C-alpha cells in the first residue's frame, strides 16, 4: 500500500510524494515525486530538505497507521457484536 503526501514548501513549491513502508528495509521509501507538477527525485533535494521531507513522511505514515488501527478496532468490535447477536438469535 502506498500513500500520497502533499507538501507546500516555504518557497511556494507544491510537492506531491507517493511513498510506502518497506518491510525489507524497515523504513519509508519514496516511490514517486513531483514538484509543481514536474517529475522530481528525492536525491535532487538538499540534505536539509530531504531530512525535513522524510520527517514529514514519517509523521504522516504514523498518523495514517494510527487511523487504520482505530478503524480495524472499530470493525473488529462491530463484527464481534454481530456474531454475539447471531448466536443469541439461535437460542
């Protein structure tokens, strides 16, 4: 699963980054990147810009991961309730 992060840089550039979590390397990897609608590579960025972007992507990934975990918990509770209701209906 990949995610898309939109970042408005202080100089006015609009950056779109598609990224994913690599289970092999246990880190975030940039899949594709565009700046102002044009193809861009993360290695073309300054080391400071790259570090800032990777920090933002880590925060975004953690937020998305928490949201997915909350949704999974809600769905599991709802499924459990349905099973209990169905079993009570069989009595």
